[in-house]
């Protein structure tokens, strides 16, 4: 029986290209197969991997975007406004976030017992990738942290809410947003930005790849290319002076 225009439009929408239609059909067939054979997740994943290999499909390369850092003036404005607002715990917490380049998810889990005041170190248990490591904080910040803990002697975590529970990552994000708005900064500011700021700064100060990798907890030196690229503007003048006498 001839297919009516209405049925044809329903079964094969005019806005779907042949390639897209074929891909959708393959996906639908894989899903039906998984349900019919009652595949578990691991087996279904294996089937999908084999299908990609047979069809010669490749994942598109992941785009690596450079983080938008705050200009130095705005960074100073942020912390100046933070100090004026009068919440000492917020000020100490966000300064430690910046100084150590720690991830916010790691910051909120720091326990008092993890701090080594003699060595200016903080132990990070089960950081990203379930890895343990230690981070450093400035020697001048030791007295600040000690004073904070003397004012909160019952703390188990370095930073606790009024209900004696650790902060959540989401709450720290809200706090950062609040002070950004108070400072009148238009550019988005989030906890991870401070990590980018500090790692970029350390790169410009000449710390080696292995040193930055140790401090940041990055899995590989490949991850550090981001910060090396961002620091190029800081060496531009010296570079231009160096190449002036070259004649090739």
C-alpha cells in the first residue's frame, strides 16, 4: 500500500538529514538490543565501544577554553570589600582558597587535625581522583588560622557553619557570588577562578612544572599547559627585547 504524505512526514521528518536519521536508527537499535538481552551497564558500554570501532566513529576533540582571570585591580577590590564586610570566617576561608589554589570541594573537607602549623602544610584526604596530597599555605597566614581556631575551639572542620557542620561547595559558591556583587565586579567570579589565578601567578614566578603539579594536584603536566599559555603575556616585554638583536 502506498505511503500517504502524512504517514511519510510522521515516520521520516523532513528536517532530519539522512546521516542523522541513520545515527538515530543505530542508537535505537542498540537500546532495543540492550533491553532485549537485559545487558548490565558494563556490557552495554562494551557493546557501544565495539559499535563505534566498527563504524569508525571518533569522539570530537575536547575544546580547552582558557579561564577568564580577574584583572589584578579587581582581584584586590574583591578582597578589600570582603575585609570590609566584617565576616572574619568568610575572609579567612576565601583567602585560604586563593593562597593554596585548593579545589573548593577539598577546602570544605579540611579538618583541624589535617593542619600542620610547623610545616605550613594542610593534608588533603581523598582529593580529586581519590588521591591524597598536601598543600602549602603562606607562613604569614599561620597566625590567622591559629587565631581562627582559638575562636572556634570545638571545630572538627577548619570552617564550620553556625550549625557546626562543614560548608558545602554550593554555599561557598554563593558566598563568592555575594562578595562579587558587593564589589561591583561584572565578570563572573567563582571559587575555581581563585585556583586559576594562583596557579597562573605561580607559573609567572618561575615555579617548575613539577612544583606546580605537586601543589595543584594535577594528574599530568599536560594539564599545566593552560597556565603556561596564560603566563605568556607576562613575559612578552622580556621576549621582545631578547629577539631584537637576532638576524635570521
